[in-house]
C-alpha cells in the first residue's frame, strides 16, 4: 500500500546539541498506528516533525495531504469562545454578517461550503459527549478533559487525511474515553497515536516501536505486539545464555592455551640448553616460538572479545529502564494518625452551586479525614472539580466554606508537572527542595528515580514527559521534610508503558498516604484500592467505600 507518511534520513537535535533522532528512515502506511517507546525516545518530537511544528536538522518528512495535530499539552486562549478552539469562528462571523444583509464576496469566501457549520459542530460535540458545551462558552471554562475532547472535535470537523494524536486520553474520564475509542475506531483516514492507554492501543492496526533512534513496525494491536516482543525477549534470553556460555568457553580456552604455551616455552628452553646447537639457531627457534605464541594469544583474545561483544548485544536486547524506588523511611506514617482534615465539603464551593445532582447516589460527605497510610482514589466526570479540590487540599487554592487542616508534610503532583524550575538541572531542582542535603545525598537519591550520572545534570526544560514525572517525584519525595501525604493528579499522564508499570511499583512501595485522581481505571484499582470517593458534577463528594 502507498505510504501516508515517509521519513527519509530524518535527524533532529535541540539547540543545545542534544540529539533526538539521527538518520531515521521509515514509512507509515494507511490505517491506525500506535507509536510507542520509552520516555525520551522522541515520540512527541517525531509527531511535531511530521506535523510541521518542528523542522528537521537533516532529512525530510513527506505527508500525503494535510496533517491535523493534537499536542500532549494544549495551550488555550482562555478568553476565546469554544467556536475559536473548533476553528469555526470566522465562518460563524461571516454567516452572521450575511444574515444581516452583508454581500461582500469575502464573507462568502469565508463561509465556503460550510453553511451548516454550526449544526455540524454541535453534532460532533454531541458525538464526543460535549452536548453541554456551548459554542460561545469561554474556553477557560473547559476542564482539562473537556479541552482535549473539544480539540479532537476540531480535528474531526476538519477531516484532514492524516491525524496525529499525542496522549489523547490524558485527563479524560471513563465516559469520554469510551467516546474517543469509538471515534478512533470509526476514523477512515490515517491516524498516528502516541499513547500509554492499553484500551486505545487495542484499537490500532499496527504498532510502531521507536527505540534507539529506529522504528520497528509490528502488525496488529498492542496484544499482538506484546506477544511478538515476548517471543523476541525469549529468543534474546536464550541468545544471552548462549553468549555467556561462549564467553566462559573462550576464556577457558585462552587460559588453557596460555598454560600449554608456558609448558612449551619451558621445554624449549631446556632442550636448547642440552642440544648444543649454535646460538643463532636457538635464537631463531625462540623467535619463531614467540611469534606463534603471540598469534595464538591474539586469536584467542579476539575470540573472547567477539564473544563478549555478542553477550553485550544480547543483554542490551533484554535491558529495560531501571525501576523507580521510593521506599523512603521518612515518608512512613503510623496507622490511625490523622494526616488531613477537610470540613465544609457540603457547602456551595463548586461552580455548579449547591443542590443534588442526578449522579448523587451515595452518602454525601461534609468532612473528609485521612488517617494513617490510607489510599484514596478520587473519581468523577470531567469538569466536576477534582483538580480544584486537590489544589485546595494542598493549599494552592481556597474554596468558599471549606476548611483544610494539614497535619503532616504534603507533596503535590499536578497534572501539568509544572513545579520544576525549567532553567535548572534535575539535581539543582532537588537540591532546592532539600537545601541541607549534600550533593552526594542528592545524587544517591536521584539514582532511585533513574537519574544516574550525567542524567542528573539534564536541564528540566528539556525533559520528556516521563522524565519530567520522575524528576517531579524525586523533587517531592526527596524534599525535606519528606511528604507523608502524597496528592497525585493524573499521575500516569505522559508515561510510556514501561514507566507506568514502574510508577505503579514505586507507589505500591510508598509508605505514606495517598490521595489520587486518575481516569486510568486499572491503575486506580491497584493503587487507590483502600477507599474510593466520587465527586459529582454538582460538587458533591460521595463515599463509594472500598
């Protein structure tokens, strides 16, 4: 089939010289492609190159037709109407002017064939679960999930031949995710999706794995990819075992050869003394023996080096990023100790105001008390105010009628991971949070989060999404004093599959209390299994129990 996207010798480096891609040549065929890879491998950069947001340092990108692009982090003009976010405001303005009697040809050019653009926009908003969003509503009123779905609506309205989505399910509640899954499955054009969402990757036609600067394509969805990778890892494991055995054998042969040569050298010296041969003949034989021994040593050493090289290659095929380790003693809290008290939750703090909501089907809480190493999973639809409540709990915002008392140090992981100083290195960011720690203590702590050696000296502004999350976690948990209550807002956003698994392992090892907002249901059930709270659209907090 013809390629929809072609990459030829594609290279890209940041202004500081950091190489992201080098000489990448690949082609994306029509259909839905899930683009995966470890954080920092260049997935988001590749989408920006394909979309034209970045220019390659070398090589070229060829795209069949226009490419629509949804970035990982949306930047909105909060004062603009939703119609502007959808890209239909000029056509709406022209239609309004024509209805008022305007006859300027420019007005008709602005409308083009979009005489029914408002009806189509509302139909598309309804399809994606945004029937409650008005075209004239300010974009600043949208929640993070609503903003993503509105931006997706804009792409589907344009219907470009190629759509590029970078972590589109970030911040989406379960209902919105289901609507997105359906829209992706129904899309007839070309789509490239960067995502860690397993449900979404189950709906793609192929997986493209970006690793060490090269792309490998696997037919089928994520399940098929994982089966193929499991077979490859099994083969790599066998290859590593074979290579290790070969190294041992070659080293043993080298030692045997050296021992035999030593015996021959001793025998030769004895024979030379007793033979009575002329000195010149003895020297010639000695030189010949030394040359032969040197060739043998070189041959065996080369075999050992080649076997060792094959072992390194086999081990590299098996290697994954080191796990995050956060089993820090200072974060532990005793059972029963009161860590947080929030009162006045039944007050009209929510923008929707007081009153019951159709989804109020549990006991409404006026007071929230967190005790001991409790784990709480806070759920609710997009726009319910979950992030607003977390910001109040952590002291970032005040809510009318709500009183928050924090009895222990609290660490906050916001959705946008914007608590780092972009101009400072990872090490200096952590040092700022723990000013009395020595440089060695900071680097030892950072090693727990995968920042070893020069990685700790990366500037925060150049980190990938997953690297940024690890750096923020390091700054939070290595702070002095360390947090005994961790408040997490969508912690799996921007993480690759391996990093999400590592984060899950790390949080299971965290010894303090957790309050977490997550629309990743499997992750939420495993990490926040202790207690589940739900925030309704009317701002009512209900307790769904364990």
